[in-house]
C-alpha cells in the first residue's frame, strides 16, 4: 500500500513544477513573438551545375513592430569566407525571402551554412542571438558544356558537314548558263536582219526581169 506521505510528496512536487514549466513556456513564446526568426523549414535549394548558377532562398520572419534590415550570407561550413550575400528589408510583423545566387566551378556535394543578422533586432532560435546560422548541403552536377570535349566534337561535326557539302557541289553536273533578256533581244534582231537581207536580192531580181521584158 502506498504511503500517504509519498503521495503528498508527489503532489507537492507536481504543484511546484507545473507553474514553473508554464512560466518557462510562456516566456519562450513571448520571446519568439518579439524577435526575428530564420525559417529553416523554408530553405529552398535550386539546381546547380558547373556552368550555371543557382538560387538558395530562405524566409526571414519579423515578429517585431518595426521594419528591419537583415543581412543574409553564405559560407562553407566551419569557414568564415563569404561566398555570397544580400540584404533584405522585412516589414513589421511580416516576412521576406532572401535570395542568394551562387555559382560553383567544381562538381560534387557542397557543405554550406546560411547566416542572418540584423542591427535593428535580435534573432531567436531557442535563445536570443545577434545572428543565426543553418547548415545544409547542395549538389553540383557536371555540365556537358563545361567540358572541352563537347566543343571539339561540335567543331568536328561542322567540318564533316562542310566537307560533304563541298564534295557534293563539285560532283554535281554544271548547268548551262541561262540566256538573259538582253541577249534574247539581240538574237531576235540578228534574225530579223538575216530575213531582210535574204529578201533584198529577190526584189532586185524582179526589177531586173521586169525591165528586160519591156526591152523586148
């Protein structure tokens, strides 16, 4: 049988613990509602290859009553060199999306961290901070257009097509040159002159024969 003192002790501990936990959760909720927040669940990673840049997007929530300016930047994990950065304005009690456009020259997995900070308000991610960061990984694929072999193959195909066209043109039978309108007119004039010159002797012959008949 449970001792009454034990039961009373448990009840007493619970009576003390519940208000304390309630205060803790209330304070945490109030803190979250008066600070900035990096919404890591909204992280959107675009498509990346060794020739084309891609976008990394993340939403910044402003739970304060004032408009704030937020700097967002990206580094490799455990490094401080900035790969890309941008600054966005987030209206009061609203949210905005930060977009980082990045290009990587080498293929493979990239372990990165996206950061956010503001001089106008603090961030909250379980505790109050001047800046927050979130680790993630993106994959960079190899672009066929970044490979020299692709360009060599294209040039070779163009050369083969050009040689084939040249050979076909050389082997095709040559067409007779066409007669222009001017040349055709010249031919007609020549034919007319030939006809007139052939008619002239017959006319002279008639005159000669007619005179000969009169003399008789």
